[in-house]
């Protein structure tokens, strides 16, 4: 072992991806142990730390070159010992000068004081907080002020983080490229105007509003005025995801949709107030769009708006005529007690599919899609993956046409009442499909899928019907 070159040992260690394997190898000889300590760049710990602060301090001293650290307490219970607290974060910031990526999940003992210690991590570029209830906007501000290289910030269910000064400070730095805010009830759509000129640097935005607090800031007139006065440049935005947001003309995130010149992926989930004009203008600006995902809100949600506006085939026509690179389409209608309302017709959906090189198509509760639609998909020469969920107009006649789809290799069916084992017979022994997944279809048996694809997945749970 002593004669092996360091480069060879590093290559051996690099190929060991499991932490348990790396730990085992490091115990085989002193040289492996020392080189493993130098090379270990990432660490993922949680409930096994006991006592937490002391154990983390030892690990940080052992691995001085750590760049990525994830601390996860999702399965923590009080009998497992005390969680990591602010003193542990102090040890982390003191002993890991190369730290660039840090994640805290379900760390309920960490406060603003502990997060403040991270300001000393000058190389920190990515911070993710998932359910850290004691952290407020003051703690986030201390990190933003101290970590000038911060490019990615993810806040998930941080219930006490308000928008306050930290968003405005991010706007002044103009460094942020990836911003994800999910279910942080004290932050609304209007608050994002504080990002100012940072919109020009932002590459990815994911903004999910807590559905229970969707209308908290519906009448925030000050935010509306700021959006109207400021032109928001989004030249570098490539991915945009909005969930439970209010989309209204001249306010909030409606001002962003038609200013993304290089958008590649967009996901609009339960966004109330979305209009045909919004989608058409988006398609004209983002001609390089590759992925379009839409989930329509329920009819009940529409009634809460002063004007009931729905999407029609005009939206699909705009996408078809302007976005010639669109290869992933996902259209879904909301489930639950209140049905979704949409004027999408079969003709509109098929026009979009025929006009674009669609490789992946997902339709969820699209009542207008039937066996005629399946017939039309025989001409979709690029289609490789098809997923149908609760499409009750599909019968065995339509399903049997799958055998004639030119390039289809993956088929997923879920909660489709109209299909039986007979629909899969043309696929048996054909060797066409690489993957066939059938879930919760009451008239389909596992035996009926035998030899219908190279890889089969079958689940049956009919509780959704009752």
C-alpha cells in the first residue's frame, strides 16, 4: 500500500459512492484513512449524531476539506437525543473553510443566532432550509449579508421567515441565480418585486404559495404599484415554477411571464387568474421553450376571483405556433371535490402535439381526450413516453393502438376505469415497450400484463374510488 501513488488511491476512493463503503476502506490501513480524510468533500448526517454538537465537531476536524454538508432530522424523536443546535453551527463555520453547499432539514433547535455563524463561510454559494421553524428573516439577512457568493437559496416551509430586508439585499447584490420559496406563509407574490435588478441574473425561480394562505396578500396595493412602476428584466431565466399563485394583469408574477427571453421550462400549478393572453405572450417571448406543465385550478377557486377567466385552445395554439422546440407537455386538471373548468378541446390538444416534437406527454383528468386522440397519436413520430391519469374516455379500442405508435417505449396508466386486460393483448410478446406501469385500474390484472413490456410495474389500490 505504501508504494501506490496518491492518484491511484484517489481514483479508488472516487469510485466508492456509498458512505459505508468509504468508511470501511478508510479502516483498512493508515494511508487510506489519511487520504480519505483529505478527499472527503461531502457529509450527510442526522439522528446518528449523539451527542450532536460534539460528534459534528469531531467529523469537521477529521474531514477539513468538506464542501457539502447535509444535516437531516426528518425521523427524529426525543429519545434519540438532542438535535444539533447553534453551537454545532459555530463548529461547522469554524472548521469548514471550504464549505460551499449547506442543507438543514427539520432542524428545529437552530435559531437565528446559529444561522448567523454561517456569515463567516465566505465561500458558501448554496443554502437550503427545510422546515426550520425558529429561523426568521433576521437570520436569513445575516447569511445574505455575510455570504457575498450566495447564488442558490432554498426556503421550504420556513413558517416564520418574512420578506423584510433580506429580499431587498439580495436584489442589491445581484448574485442570486437559483431561488426557491415553498410554503413560506409570510412571503407573498408581491414581495418578489424587492429583488429588483437581481431578476436579470436569476436563472431559476420556484415559488409555491401555501394553499391555505393563498389570499393573504390579494389586496396588497403597495406591491401592485411597485410592479407597475418597475420593468422586470428576466434575460437569464431558464426555469420558472409557480404554484398556487395569483396571476393578474399588471401585478405580481404576471409581469414576469412575458419577459423571459430564454425560458426552457415552465410549470404553472393551480395558478388562479391565468388567461389566454398570458400564455400567448409567454410563447411569443420564450420561443425556445422545451417543457410546458400546466395544472388547472378548480371551478371553486375561480369563483373567488372577481372575474372568472379560463384558458381555451387559444393558449395551446399560441404554444404550437411559437414554441417549435416543445418536447415535454403535461396538462392536468385539479382533483378533489370541486372539478376543474377548462375549454381545452381534443382538437386544441392534438394541434399542439402535431405542431411540436413531443417526446413526453402527460394527461391527467383530461376528459376531452378519448380513443380518437389515441388514434391521432399514431402520427406523433417523436412520442416516447405517454402517461394517462384518470382519462376515463380511453377504452380498450384506444389502448390497443399503442402497438402502432412509432417510437413509444414507456407507457403509464393510472386510475383509468375504461381499460381492461384486453387492451394490452396486442403488446404481449411484441417487445415494444421498455416500461409499462399500471396503477389502480380496477379492470386490469397483473396476469393480463404478463410479457407486455420488458419491465412491468403493477399496483392496485381502489381506495381512491370511495
